[in-house]
């Protein structure tokens, strides 16, 4: 058997590893930039629970078939992969990437290609082919670093994608329509430029929060513009049901009502349930009439495909290996790629536990008694497997269901978006604001029905604008009252204070109550609504308002972010018995009260 050959490139950059890693380890984007075609994997579960992954494709004029082994990586330091080919010039071919601090605030980067010939072509021209592939990667590395240094506007030099006839004209018309929308935020040309010229790998599941960071706008502005782009026909939207292990979108639906309660992940060989707060994400993609995308990915299992995984090692049966990595304090999980037991770790710093895999599952090994930074992996399961350490927290970059339905743009543009009959979504926390005009009956008597009705309508428009400005959504109006939802209680309180400040100029008296807690999202009267005790409490607290003040539940008032908001606001603590609640309820009243003189007290 011919020996394994290797060719290495190395550089020193004046950027730290933490800055370089997210870009240089993004193998999906690198492969696209190199002009490689997307591919898909045939995933076959094995009797031991692992998954055999086979790929087919073409590169450099060769037809390729291979087994794709799991990538190995150590966050911020190293990755490698070995593909075992059954068709093509090589038996084995794969990259090895190493990144280490240079001791001066910069980094030493080493990129190597390893190959083993399979055919005569591979033996005769293997080094030349590897040199060509490696040189292409090296050029992209230099482009990416130039981008990180602010010397380029884009990460890579890309050829113009092949677009349908008339795509530019359609996109221009769509950009104008987006900008005419109250939710376009002037981003029509930015979005059309992204769709027409962006990397396909970025567009297949376009994340608005990531887009906001890239173009330098607030997250809500990008989210609203993406929603407006769906209405304009530039984008389509997809509710992705993410696997709870690899967190990839293994099932997608164009409407909430079509999303099942669970799915199967063929990559992890597990069934998993739906959780609207964690693993249901709203993403976007170009409309095919403007930018059709090919199915598949350019690299389906690199480090940035699962960025929550800090360490992943492919271990032979009986293998014991130690890796050097200093993990920061946090919530971690030890597991394997195939189904099996897991171990949760609350890491407070210092030495990190090791990981042992046996036939019965995963076990934590005692942390090394030496210096922090060395973690031991042991495979006693009797077969080759991939073991890993993952961060248990979910990324805040995902746009989840609770966030989406608490945005005014979504409720205005997609009012018909509902759950299917009998379905419901649990939400662990939502902040609900209830308002009511005090003395509205007298208002009608004083002004007459027509004039008073216009005043009430103007007050609704004013409140709706304030709710939107504070990242909330009007759920419904009931008579002269408004019910609004917010993902952040501090946003709800800021909105309530803004309402009172604006209403005071209109000679109206507004009653406001804010509470937060768990709730259930249901379809009621053909719209998404909230149900449960949190709703009842918020409504009852609004009833305790005297007008001109804001009544906060203790849960809201005690929130650290809310305490910052109300630090300079006059307030008083009170307690009252409320209908439907067994015990007296404590609350905090902000601002003036007509029933008693106001007293200023300090926050607890």
C-alpha cells in the first residue's frame, strides 16, 4: 500500500486564534469559495447505532465516491478529516488544520493536505493534484485574513452566480416594494444585493440576526426587512425543526401549522421532539425566481456546522487519547455522535473531566489532577466512534417562535400564521402588557360617538407604534384595551413608561399593567394568542392601575434589567387580593396614583 503523503503550508498572522478560527474553520464556505459543487450524504444506520455516511460528487473532472468519516476538532486549535474513497484518484484525502498563539498576540497557522493514491492517476499526479487543491485553499486563507483585517469588503472573491433570466429586473422591483413597506427599513437594496451575490451556503438558511451583524443594523430592522421581503417575493421563509444533538435543520415547513411535534435526525440516528423555544427556528432563503440554490451543502460536517461542539474526536476501538484545550466555565455535555447516554457537566473552571465510552454509555472521568487544559478520552465500546464535548446553551442567533410572534411586523404581515387546530406551544417566559383607557364612557358622552371613536383609534395607533419601537407586538385589542407581548420584560416596562409620557400630552388617562411568566400560545379567533395564569395576572394588575401610573408584578419589578430601567422612577410597593388567586398579590406602582399620595421607596 503506498505511503500517506503530506504537503504543508504555514503562515503567521497578527490576529489571535479566537478571531481566525470562526472563519478559517468554516469548511462549508471555503469549499464553496473554491468552486466545489454541493453534495449530499447517504446516511445509513448501523447495528451498533453509528451512521455510515457515503457521498458522491465530482471535483477537478473526477467522479468521486467516498465514506465521510466524522471530523475531528479542538475548538480554536485544530481540525482534520479523512475521507475514504472507493472511486477517484485517491484512497484517502483530507485536510489537517492547526492554529496556535505565537506568543505576541498573533497566530501561527498550518494547513496540510494528506493523501494516499488509489489509482494510477493518483500515483502519477497525486502531488500535483494536491498542490493545486492546497494552493487554492491557501489563496482563500489569505483572502479571509485580509477581510478580517478590514482590507476587503467580502470574505472571498466569488464569481457571479448563474441567475435566471430577468432576475436583476425582478430584484430591483422587489427592492422598491420592500422599501415602500413600513417594515422594509430602507434595506431593500441591501437584501437584493445579498440574494444576488451572496454565498449559497449563507443563503440556504439565512439568519436575520447574523445578517444584522454583518450589515451593521439592529436585529429587529433586519428581521422586519426579511419578513417584508417574503411579502415582496424576494425571500421564502421556513420554520426549521432543529435536531437537539447536531442542531441542524432536519425538517422544515413553510407554515407553523405544518410543523410536526417531532422528527428523526438521520445524521445522529435519533428521534427528537419539538420545543418552540429552543429548536424551532425561522430562517429565510432566496425565492427560486431570483436565485435558485442547488440542494446539499459544500461541507456537511465541519467544525462550524456544529459550533456548539467544543471538542470532537474519532476514536478507534480501545483508543485512549488526551487533548489540550482549556474550556471556559459553562454548561457542557459529554456524549457520542450515535445514540446513547450523556453526562452533563457544570464547569466552574480549572481541570475538566475526561470522557469514557463503554458498551453501556458515556461516563465522566475524574478531572486531571495536573494543570487545567488536558482532557482524556477513552473508547471502551468495542467499535470506532466519535466522542464529543458540547456547550449545552443554545445560540441567541436563532430566531425562535416566541421572538417572532412577539414582533409587530410578523403579526401585521402574516396575520393568518397560526398553529394547527388542537396544537399549542409552551413559552417559558413572555412579558405581557395590558392597557385600558380610563373613563372612556365619559369620553364618548363628552365628545360624541364619532369624535371619541377617532380619539380611541388614534390612541390605538400611538400605542401600537410604541409597542413596535420596543420590540413588542400587539396581540389584540378588546374594547378600548390593548394586550401586547414582549420577549424582554425591560422592553415592556420601557414601552409602558413611554405610553404614559405620550398619552399625558393628549389629555387622556391610561391604565397599564405588566406581568411576565410562562404561557401557552394557542390559535384563538384565527390568530395566535396567549393563554394561562400569566395572562390573567397581567389583566388583573392592569385593573389595579388608577390611570397615569404603571403597575408591575413583583416578577417584573425584580428583574435586574427592569430595576435599571426604573431606578429613577417614583414607585410604591402594594399588596392586594385579586380574583382567581388564592393569596394576596404584591406589586409595584410606578408614577402617579389618584387614590393615594405617592411615596418614593428604594428598590429591594
